[in-house]
C-alpha cells in the first residue's frame, strides 16, 4: 500500500503506531525496513545480525537474552544486554552505548558499529608512503602539579621514569621519540599538545598512574582514547557530560586502535587486571589531531600494585608492553 492511498482506518492505525513508538522513547523506523534500525533517545541502533553477516561475523547467544558472542576467523566480540562493557579479542572495552534487544534481536548503536567494532574488525590503513616515525611521550603532571600523592610518593616522578624507559625501548626499535618534559617541571596541557605538533609526532601517548580517593583496593591498567562526537565519556557516567566533537575526533578509528593495542599488551601479563579501553575528553586528547591515547598503568593507591610500580624491573616490564603495543598498532595500520 502506498502512503496516503489507504482508508481512514488504516491511516489511523499507522498514526497510532507512530505515537506508541514515540511515547516509548523510540523513533519509528523508516517504512520498508521496519526492524533493521531503531531510534532510541536520539541515537540510532542497528540490528546487529544485519551488520555482522556481510562481514563474515557469526552471532549467537551464549545465554539467551543475556550474553551473546560474535565471531569470525580473526575477531571475537562478547557482550551483555543492557550493558556497555564488552570484550573484543579477549580485551575489556567500553562501548559508547549499551547493547539492547527487541523481540529477541540484538541491537548496537550505529556509533559503536562505526567507531568501535569496525576499526577492530577491519583496521584502517595509513596512506601509501606514510610511516610512523616520531612518537611523543607525555609524562603526566610535573612541577607544581604532582598528580596523585600516596604518602611521599608522587605520580609525576614515576610517570617521568616510565617515559624515559619507554623512550629507550622505542628508540632501540627504530623510532624517534620526544618527551613533553624531561624533568620535574610544570607543563601546561595545551603546551604538551603544541610540543607534539612542533616535533611532527605521528603518535601521542600520555603516561599516568591511577589512584582511588578512598584508597580502596583497586588494581589494573586502563587506556583511554578520545570519546567520539555524539557519545558520553566512560568516566562521565551514562548519559552525563559533554557529547560534542573536537579536533582529535578526526582520528577516532586510529585512536581506538592505538588504545586497544596498548591495553592488549599491558594486560598480556595475567597479574595485571584488565580495566578496559575507555573513552574520555581529556585535554591532551581533544586537540591532538595525530592518533593519541592516555595510559593509566596501575594504581599507586593499592599497596601491592603501588610496590610494583616503584620496582625498576616492573617499570621495564610495563615499558616493554607499551613498546609492543605501539608495534602492534604499527603493524595493524601498515605504518
């Protein structure tokens, strides 16, 4: 039936259906594809099986209506319904929006399909002739900004020690490396980004250590990349904070891929808890138009992990993992 050619009763039924969708917070799908996509709170969701099938990804329930998996020969994605937490190739990762179901079908936000799954299933490639030559390491804090303090231990000292160790390994691997600071001095956040631009860096990696305010026993590594435009940051809570775009979003696919490979390398050690790849709009990520990530390499506030962070041997282990993450990223993008 063509739109407008039916009876008053038929047109009234269509109108009633549209009203019911809207009152449920869901925008009606386009005519002709009634279940392939949904609009929920202003965000488009796509039936996951329709995205997965042409890409050779098989979707199946692990626990009906609760947990599912999507696998191909080189890709594994496991997620829960009504959750933003997922695992991709064994690495914890936070989606931009929670997974939803309707009538037994799984739906993911189009933003996650484009900015989270697609870059990991089919990594973007650098342009022919492009190479990753220069890496800017950004030791967090410094000078009047000590970062987290745990007793006499200051984060700024140990981010610099880690950066120096990473620089040595990356240099040995053939990269040119520059640091935003090489001593205990304060560097404004915009100046860190400007330094990377002046040095024509191909990658920007900010190095930090974590802490909990109430010193609960929390351990593990987490790596942040810039939040895509239209999504809320992981560290802002669901549906909270800014959702606008910024210059760094032009590298969204590369940002995610870099963060993923860094987290995968850091958590290869089974003693390191995997706290996931996360999204944030930290100042040093917003303006860095080259691919960028921020590493939180462990919790100074946890007694056991804090002792490991102070150990030079463990520092070298973390530095080696970061170097391996960079090399894995380089291989993935053909740089």
